[in-house]
């Protein structure tokens, strides 16, 4: 049963860790931790980072760890999709760019839907866009009191993704989900906990120590019991989640090609250029 | 794009406003507002008012507004179904009356299920019966602290409608939904917010100013992005909601013809007559 | 209509009450109450008690009562599955034991899914394991402030049952359900109320008087209206719940035969033997 308890791995990063440009990935104490590592860019997700996250999740799902954690390096958890992804128009034109971006997003969300063991978010600071919507696919979400949760889709002429059009109304009711997903309401950590998006909120000063103590205890629980229980809970809606993901991506690709959205993104960059 | 921003409509009611006897309907600042206008009867819904609401929702769904608001004139939001609807037995007898009332209710709830753009309730006072159960089909529900929420179905020998047998357990869990839908518990505005039925509660003194400031800001967001996002969120359960509506109406028509219900309604009028 | 109001039954237990060894069953004031009656064993559920509960629920579903209540005698509500159920290996070996236990559990949970009238839990003290997971199938759950709610499945190498893999995420969102079902978090009564598992919490000193006053009032409501409304609310997901029950039991039988689970249960008895 040595393979089940790689206790002697210690704090050493695994071999795969070296292959990522935008992530730090380590396995220690039966926990594989994926750290978003573009702190100077508030961990905004580039095309490269999407691809690396898909690969890191695939590796973590297969490795010997009991639980997998995603967190951010620096002050932000993640500022969402890097809008610069939309500024390099490829040869195939804007239609091709939208189609490719949609396919990448679909694969990215799919990696969360299909993740086979407990997946835990350690939200170390503000979270924006797809990093918020995906929280509905995590099994546990721990947040510092300094975290905020913001999904400003309609402001940018876009529409919800990450299965949030299904998971958010399910967890908090339509009346609260719509305020976030349609009307761009930014939640505090405490509000997010009250609405079921966050499991528990911690004081910022003790956040890392309290959370990691807890995670280390979790990682000592029977591995198969945890994985099979998670699959039982999620298995019943997995097909539904894939359908939701497909529909959300389809709608979003249409949106990206709409005048409303292009206008909104251009305004975003103009406002930024003036700073 | 002039059609998208009827800014010069000002505070003028639209042409259609004049055609309603029980409602005030206006379009202003990209917001179509439907006001229940029987304040002396606590906005109890007559047969005429059901028909006018269906028509007003159909018009609002097609007009140029970005969001649609329902609210009440006077102290009440709405006191629910006007029980006088049950006192005029038509030629076909009580069976025909129950069947017609069921069909009217089915069409009324259908208008909410199919509404294509964000629908917001501004709950200005007590809400009773079908005006409460339908809140599960609104996208945002703002309430004054003076509002209360009461669904006394079983007391009248009846059963839940407005898709509440599905939306209430979904948003608040069966243990809290049953206390309302089976055992007639009346909620305060704060309790309704805690249970996910209400998005946010406001002090009565600043209710109208705070809410309308917010709604005007919402109505400036990209119109299509909002409508398509709402349809994405609701589209996945639309078929389900229609099935629920049909089942609820079928059950309710049976109930209306039961001795239990007739007895309860007669007692209601006897008690009222004694006042 | 005399059959509808057995008011003269008084505090007398019904004839069927005498036939149970592990339960006290009474019908009074239109309420059938099933009391778990192994207080010296914290109301842990033996094989005999599972069978008696199935029978008691079947009888209560058919009798003249308006509502049915489950509660515990003594300090505990219920400490869950009696692990001694796993110590008497039958002739067919451990495979047969696991299969029989699975079938018993399946029938037990089925009795809750199919229960045709309002079912209310009066949680008089700590609740553990299957007595917690089944709360998602009750219509109302009243708890003393002294109650706690604990589902330590993974600790014992097991997996969730009682339809909790479906009802818990539905009522509280995955982020809170997983902490209970995967990571063994024990909830206070207040936490359980906040997460929708409990309808209302009462001070321990007034718990019994407040709750029973309320239940007696409920039991005076129109019987058919309550039963049909409950069936309307639950009917829509009944098929789903049976599927969930089957899947949970299948997974649990596999777990019981796993090394992980056997090891965990042996450690439990070893620790107990040392006391």
C-alpha cells in the first residue's frame, strides 16, 4: 500500500512541477497544491495558463494525493480571464478567435466537472469572473475575510460560465444568483458564505495556518472513501453539468461576436489606457 | 440603435397603459413597471386582473425595456387570489368554475415561466398566496422591511401553486419550504431573505429611493446580455417548470372541488361576515 | 367523517404499539409518534430496529393520523447504525452480510421516500449517521439547541446514504455539504438551521412544550390538503430519490467489503475495547 501514502515525498515539488510556466504545483502530505503564479498580473488567466491548469488538474486527478487544492500566489486569488486574450486576432479572424476561446473554456470547465477526488479552493484574496463561477464545482471553499467575489459579465456584454447558470441558482436561489450573474453585485467573503458559495471564512491573519492545518487532517482520511463519496455526490449531475457547460460556451461565443460585447471590451481598454 | 434606448419616453405612460382597468403600466428609463392598482382591495387578484397581468407581461416581454418590474399601489404588495372569484357560480356549475379558474391560473403562471427578460419584484408591503409563490420565478426580489410573506394554502384546504412546490424546496430546502407551504408559516422580510425568497430588505423610509436608484442603474446594462443570460439560467429548467405548473393546477382543481376546501372557504366568508 | 378525527383515542397507545421491541408508537390528537426506545444504547439502530421502523412507518402512513413524528427517548435522538450489526458474520460470509445490510438499508430509506403524509423530526439530542442524512427526507425538522449533527462516514471508510448525496448539496450547496459528508464536520443545531437541515431551533428548557403545541395545531389542519400538498412537493423528485438510494446502497456495499472500511471499523472496536 506504499503507493497510497507517499509520505516520504516531503516538501519536494514533484517532477512535473518544473514544466509549468504560470503555475507552481507541489505534492506534500497527500495534498497536491496548484498555485496560480502570475501575482504581478493578479493571476489573470492567459491562454497558456488555461492549458496548464487543464494539464495540472489531469495530473493531480491521477497522482497519489488524497485531496487537491487550488490557490493563488500574491494578493489576488484570480482576476479571471485575461482580456488580452482577445487582443491578438488570429489569421482566421475574430470568428476563429471566438471559436477557439470557447473550445478552450469548454475544456477548462470540463476538467473541473470530471475531477475525480475532493477539490478545495483556498481563496487568498479577490476572485473575479471565471474563478468565481467555477467555485460551484469545488467541494470545499475556504476564504480569507479579505476575499471578494465578483462576476461582472453583463457589464462586459457577456454571459455566465463555469456552470454558474446552474450551480448558483441551485445553491443560493434565483433571487440571489441573478444579482451576481445578471447585475454584477460584488460579494464580501461573509456574504459569499451566507449564500453558500463559500464554506467558511477565516481572519486574514490566521487564514493560512488554520486552513492548512485542516487540510492536512483531511488528507489523512481514507483516500478511496473520499474519492468515491465525491463521485457519488457529483456523479448524479455530471451529465447535466456537461450540458450546461456546452450551452454556456455556445452562448458566450455568440456574445463575444456581438456588437454589445465588442463595444464593452473596447471601452474597458480605453478606460484602462487613460489611467 | 435608437430603438434600444427610448430615453425620450420620459415619465409618460405608454399608449398601452390606458387599456388596463386593474393595473398601471408605464415605461421609463428602459424599465417597464406594472403596478397592481386595486389598493382599496389590498391588490387582491380578480379574474379581470389575472387576464390583464397576462397581457401586460406579454407586452412588456416584447417592448424595448431592459427590465420589467412588478409592484403594488397602496399598502399591500398583493393579497393573493380574490376569493370572490369563487362566489359567482357560472352556468356550467362548480366543476366548470374550477376548471376555468385552473386554466386561468395555468396561463398566468406560464406568463412568468416564459418571461424573456429580467423580472424584478418590488415588494412594497404584505404579500399573500400566489403573489408569494410566484416570487420563485422572479430574477430579483427587493422588499421593504414591512413586507410579510404568507401562503395559507392548507388552512383553506388548498395546495401550492406558482411552481412553489418546486422552487421553494430548491431555494430553501424542504425543511423550511414545508413550514410555509404545508403549515402556513408567515415570514418577515428578514426571514424571507434568509431563506432565499428575497434578495435584499430595505428600511421602509428609504425603500423606494434606494430600490429605484438601483433599478435605473441595472436598466443601463447591455440589454441583450441581460436577456440572454436570464434565458440561459432559466432555460435549463423551463420544461420542468411547465410540468410543475400543470401538476400544481391539476391538483388544485381537484382540491377546489373537495369538501375540505369548500368547507374552508365557506368558513372564511362566514368569519368575514361576522366582522 | 368520524374516521378523520379520532379525538377520543386520547393518550392511549394504539393496538399496534405493543408489537414493537425497540420503539414506542402512539397515536394521539391526530399525531402518530414513533419514539426510538433504546436510550441506554443512545438509540443506535439494530437490525431489529430497522425492521420495526419500516413497519411502523408503513402503519403510520395508513392510519388516521394527520402528521407523523419521529423522536428519541432519552438524551440522544439517534446515534446511527449500531456497528454491532457488523460483528455477527452469517453463514454466507461477509459478502452476504454486506448484501443483506445493503438491502435492509435500501428498504429503510425507501420507507421515508414513499411516506405519504407530513413527516416531522423532533430532534431531542445528538444525531449521528443515517439519522442525520435521512433528515433531508423529512418535511419539518425541529431541534433542541443541545442537538448536534454528525455524519462521520469517511472516517469509517464508508460513504453517504439516506439520499444525502442528493438532498444535502441541494439544500446547502456543495461547499457546505461536502464538509459534512466528506470531511466529517459536526454541526451545532444553529449551524444546521443556517444550512437548511433544521427548520427551527428551540431552547432546551422549552423544547418539548413549544414543539408539541405547534404540532398539535398542525394536526388540526385539513388532512387531505396536507397529504396531497406533501405528495405534490415530493412527487416530482421521488423517482430521482429512489435512484439515488439505489446508487448510495450499491456504493456502500462495495465500501463495506473494502480493506479501508474493515480496517476503520476494527480500529473503532479496538479503541472502544481500551476504554
